[in-house]
C-alpha cells in the first residue's frame, strides 16, 4: 500500500536526520539479522563483508519504507559506508511540496560486543522545503561533523559529539490574506556532546551544547488592503547573542518503547491500517509510557541585543530553565526565566522613569497536583474500545483524572523585579479549581527600598503624581514592617472566600461563573 502524503513527508524528513538520529535501531536490527555477538568483549574493528553490508542495507531500508534506491551499504576494509539518497522519497511527495536534500554518507564500524562506531562529515550541506503558497525554508551548513559510539543493548549512543560551523537558515510563511513573515538565523558555531546510560527500558541521558555568533532577523510585510496592496510599513527586528549554552538531562527514558511506537507507525502508514490494528497501537503506546520519568533543561545566552525600529534593547544575561516529569501520576513542571542587565534605547523613557527601570527580572513558576498517567490510561482504553474521547462523559472523566484533588497548584518562589535601590519579590501559591469555584491563594509580596520608589514618583508630572502618591501611601498603610526596613503584604483568600491583606478583610471574592 502506498504511504499517504503525510507519512511520505515524514520519511523524507527522516532521510535528513538519519545519520545522526536513526542509526541506533537500524544497527540493532542488522545485528539481529547477522547473528552478531552481544558479549562484552573489548572493542576492536571487525572486517566488513559483503554479506554484512547486504544485511545492513535490508535492515536500514525498512526504516525508510523499503523504497528502492534510498539506502545503500558497501563494505570498505574495516568499516561499512552507508549512503542515504532521499531522491526516491522526494519523488513521492505531493506536487505542491518541493524538497531538496543532498545524499548523506556515514561510516559504520563494527567493534564487536554489540558496539558500533559511527563517523560522519558533510561539507556544504544545503537543503530546502517549499509548500506552494504557504511556506519556504532553507538550511545551509558549511561543515557538519559527528562521531558516536552506539550500544545495541542500550539502543542508543553511549556517547556522541556533533559540530556545526557556519549555519544559515531562512523561513518564509504565507497565510492567505495576511502579510508574509520572513525569519533568518545564522550561527557561527555549534558544539554538542551527549551521553546515555542505564538500559533501553529506563535510560538516563545528558546533552550539553554551546553556540557562538547567533543572529536572528524577523521581518513582517505591511498589512494588506482589501485590494491586496500594502497598507503602511512593515516591521523588522534583529536579535544577536555572542555566546550561549544549553543542557538537557533526562531520567528513565523508555527508549525501547518509544522506538517500538515509531516502528509501529512506520509499518502502518495509512489511516485504514491504524484503525484495523488499534489494539496493537494501544499496546505500543502503553509500552512507551510514561516516555520518561523526568527531564530538566537549562539555556543561557550572553550579550543579547535586539535591534528594533525604535532603537536597541539589551540583555546582558538571559536564562531559561525547565524541569518536568513524564506521563506519571505525580505530575509537575517548573519554569524559570531570568533577564539580567536590561537596557532600553536612549531617550525612549521619560527622565523620571529612569530610576524605576528594572535591572533584573526573575519569573519562577511551579505547577503540581495533576496526574497525566490516569488520563493517558483512559485514552488508551478508549482507543481499544473505539470510544470517542470527545464525548461529554469522556471529557468529564478525563478532567477528573487529570486533577485528582480537584485543583491545579500554581506556585512561585523568588519571582522578582530588581532595580537600582529597590526590589519587589513574590512568593506563594494558588489552587486553580474548575469554573464556579472560589479562588484559593496565599502570597507574600515584599518590597525593599520603598523610599526609592517614592522618590522616583516625586519626579512625575503633577497630573500623574497626584494619582500615584495616594495609591503608594495607601499600599504602605496596609503593609507590615519586615527585616531591614522591608515592607510585607500577605495576600490570602480566607476559608469564607474573602480577600485578606495582612489579616484585614477586604471583602468577598467572586467565583468564576460558567458562561
């Protein structure tokens, strides 16, 4: 059966990623066919043979829909040369989709003991994707290098290193009746190192990446009039970062289950095939869950500058952190964003606002009290039985499963706005319940350097100062003194559903009514 267009596009995309991403399961399958040893013998290169190349080619072709001419493997001394030619896949794409991809070549060395060494080097990589009337994308990389050590039992690379030099990517999107948006990226250098340990059923991984010389430009055409002519001016901005680092650490990744689910979809490319084997699909999904136990990522960028039509904005250090659990009963997620060393175009702000300009902003949010495992199980069982998950009773069942305690807990710790001589911090949490429930929350707001704020307000124009000063004095009146002259506001909801500020009842809170 001929794959449907979406499946064919996916296969073509895999051709691009194959040398770096698809090799692990392919080599495992090939090893099973060749009857190779899984012993823990010391790694040493084994001579490549024509029989081994034929078996490798057969195993790898299965991951590209067994399309003739895509995969070729030839023995070359102590290694195999794998070539992936995406042209036969591209020829199967719909007429409104145009893809250009070069041939990709990788060196595979059988070290014995279930270990493979992989090497790849590509010069002047050039690829593009066009969907008629909707989008165009292009990617050029002057130099790509990748090496790795693949472990069959682990079904992943024990260690891999990748280097990219002089990376350029462009993207243009067209929405009917809307102005076009153009985005371009450029990177001088990218270096990445990854390690994986544990087992295929529960693996731990770590990825560290660094970059230099990032430039991103986004431009939007002016809005269109009814007759299709431009109205007004377009918008453009350019962001640069001198250097940056990212790291991702994962625990308990279900490599075997995830690859098994991928292989299942590859073997069932059409909707009819999926529907006819829904029990098998349910089993494959269950085997892949919870996908992973936990993933934590950090990202840093230094000396960020954003050029806009009104001037240059700057951030000395930009950081983002994410920590989340997988599809588990005890769901959790945490996101932290830090902007340090903020600057705005000169003359953009009125003189009296300059002392209030923040130097650092921290936003820290944590979510908990939700269960992803229970609703996932309900959806899998619905797949088996053919039940529509969009039915009202199913929606209610899923909602109850996701929030076993009836609410989602959103918390913040040390979220802050910090300026020259002042700081505002927020700590606390809120219980977010279904519509119609009275909000429940408990926050502590702390102000350091409150007199600095008052002094800045004193420089306001009279019409603004006459409104701001009474409000600030009223806020001070509700505060309680803290350490070192700080002012504190405890903002809570009472059991009776009233707003409380430092113990003073401010009146009832209104629940959110259903529309």
